[in-house]
C-alpha cells in the first residue's frame, strides 16, 4: 500500500457566518473536500479551491463517496 496523496477536510467556519447545517458558530457540517499532502491540521485550500479545515490523519479514500465534494472527487479521484 502506498502513501495517500490526499487528506479530507470540511468547510471552514467563518466567524459570524455559520455555514449550512452548522451546529453552533464553531462547527460546520458539510461535504468532505480533498486536500493535497503534506498537510497539518488546520486551514488549507481544497483541490476545488474552497477554504477548509484539514484533518491530517483522515485519508481521502476513507471518506464515503456520497459525502465527497463532486469537484474534489473529479480532481482527486
């Protein structure tokens, strides 16, 4: 098994502007986005261009197909 090229991230919360499905101002629930490695936990740009909170230990391939951003899926597979 080779090293994963992408990790997963979720849409970044913008203070004062919770996103759709937000449960409180600091937690946003939404589609998973692909982020190129190397990455550390924190803000990063997803392959589709969206600002996301990346999770360094969550490999992109572990995220279910239905929860993935369509554009990130097209780019990262």
